[in-house]
């Protein structure tokens, strides 16, 4: 009787299907759409139809991926490892080790760095709106230290909250309320501004620079070749969907784990509709970003100070709060994934500590401490690299140090998301191969193969362009006149992008290559 009551109590604390759906929203809706809509418009040559088409094609690819993952995730309803376990089941040991290393040592720490930094960026926009200032700069010499400290505080807070999935779910529900207010207000403001005659940068025909500018002016291929910018803008769209797979990593916390893939699919479909509305609203006025709304209301439409402060300022503030929801979801999933790896003997150096503390609680204490240590070190290093090792002219409103830091967070977030989608595509491809061999029993999904092929091919095309274009851009600079304006800045930015890409691919690969080398050595001894 006591056992039955205990099981009921445990089940009561589990996450319901609706709760899982809310977590999908919490993981998806946040920084992405508000930060990437401008880059999508630019990549589409400021043509609205082309920008919308980019969103639709990329969204179809993501939805096809979510359908495909229903079959893939059907074999892992008792695991919190998400794409790590998918690649363990459907792929080689090397791909599995690569997935594990990337998630632990790159993806999670970078997420804990990027999202709080985005939170601070939107908070600065909100403060600027409340002050009616078009510059968001604080005018401090070491303003980046404030951002670093807030980043760490946000990370630590949600890491503690994430120890209890029920409390974390309540945080998610509250933050979700703040997410939908700026969504509604952004869409309304966009169309109200349009009706009142606000300006925009839209072009009836896509606007791209002359191809000769890649040599004479050092322009990127993305701005000179039609189609290249569109592919890169789709890569930016992928970033806005980053994190949906974390819900599949909370299956042991679900009342009905088998319905988790369905929650992911429905969440992605509804999010797509929301994204399209926001993308259109921010593209039909201003420069494609919500940051331009302040300038429109103040300088073009001459709105009263109080209206601007309350509407624009509050919208930006709520967007900042909504970004915290993504941190909340990732600090829920990360420790549980690592905790499972420890239990499976995958992280042997933590087993002693895990055995010691696991007797006292079932919370992922050791995994949380491990994540706290490696993420703190990386957050500090990444902040210093962004402030002192990276220069870009993407942003101009926050002061030199923070302009650089926010631009660096952009490329870090992009590479992180793209490699994650590559690993998801690898698991789906493994599922396609399994359809031929039937070695693994799965829940067969109708139309799996065409949807899986479509999602894998589209991901490969988009990711290949995202990886190759920066490399080609760098080599094209060999033919550019060094006297071109900002040549040194262009060179520095392009080199930094390649270095970050190499670090993202190379460093997480080291443990996987080490394991492969060790296995070969053991085989040779035998």
C-alpha cells in the first residue's frame, strides 16, 4: 500500500503532456526570432516574399525533422540523453562519442554563455527605451564585467532551480507568460507602424551587391550572390529552433514519455506560425529588427514619451525575461543527461562522487557541480575572447566592448546550433539505414522515409553553405586591395569566425578520436 502511494506521489510530480508542450515553447520561443529576423531579411536581399519563403522552407525542414524524430525517439522513452542516445542506438560508436563530447564540453557551456548574454542585450534595449535614448551604451569602461557577472548569476540560479523539475516547470510557465506578451505586442506594433506610414528597407526586387565587390570591396558572397544569402539566412532560422530536442531529454520526468515526440511536433508546428507572424511584423517596418521600433516611434511617428516608454520599453523588457526560459529548460536537461552518463559508466572520473551523494538524494547534484565548473571556466574565457579578441560592426548601440561581445555571441550561437542539427541529422540518417536492416525495433511512422530524407538533405545543404561560405570569403580576401576601407576589420572578423568554427568542431572531437584510437589499440593487442 505504501509503495502504491509512493508511486502515485512520484507520478504527481511528473510533467504532464501539456506541461511538456509548454516546455517545448519555453525552449523554442525566446532570443532566436527577435535576433535573427533582421539577418534573414538581409540574406533575402530585403525582399519580403523571399524572406517569408526562406522562413517557410526552413520551417518545413524543421517540421519534417520533428516527424522523423517520432520514430527515432520511440526507442529512448526511458532515457534523458536525447540526441546522444539516438546516435548511440542508430550510429557508430565514433558518432556517439562525438555527440556526447560536443553536448557536454561545447553545446551546454556555450548555451549557458549565449542566452544570458542575449538577456543582457535586450535588457539594455529596454533601458534605452525607458530613457528614450537611441544609444543603449552605458558609457562604462568595464561594462562587460557587469554582463559577465549577470551571466554567471543567471546560470547559477537556474542550475539550482533545475534540480527540481516541478519547480523548473513552474518557472517555465511563469516565463512563458512574459514570452507571449511581447509576441502579441510586436505583431500589433509592426502592423500599426505600417498603417501609420513608417518607413522600411523592403525592395520589390532582391537587392544584392555586384559580384565584383567580393574582390574590389571585400564583400561577402552572402551579399553578392543570390541564393547564398538565402541559404545562410535559413541557417539563422535553424538557430531559432534550437533546443526543441531538450524536451526529449526529460522523458524520465514525464508522466507519459511515449507522447514526448508528439509534444515536440505540435510545439514546433505552433511555434512556426508564431515565428512567421513576428518575422513579417518586424520586416514590414524598420530594418527587420525590433530594435528599430524605438527609432520609428520616436523620430518618424513622434509618439509621446510615455507611450514609447511603456510600450517599447516594456516589450523589450519582457523579451529579455523570455530569454531566461531557454536557460531554464537547458539547466533542467543538462544535469540529467550528464547524470545518466555517469550512471552508465560513461564519465568514470565522476563515479566516486556520484556514489557518495546519490545515497542522499536522487537529484543530479554531482552532474550540476560538474556543469557549473566547466561552464564557469568557459563563460569567462568566451567573454574575454568576445570583448578583446573579436571586432565586428554588426552592432553599434552598446559601446565597443559589448558590441563585440554581442556579435561574438551571435556567431557562437550559430555554430553551436548548426553542429547540433548536424548531429540530429546523423541520428535520422541512422534511422533511415535501420529501415533497411530492421536491426532496431522502432515505432514505425507513416511517410518516415521521405520526410527523413527531406530533412537530412535540407540540413546538409544549409549546413554545408554555412560552413563553406566563411572559408571561401576568407580566401577571397587574398585578391582584395589592403587599402580598402576597414580591410583589417574585415580580415579579423573572418579569421575569428573560422577559428571559432574550428574550435567547435575540433575540440569536442578530441575525446571521440581518443576513444577510437584506444579501441584500435585494444584490437591490435588482442
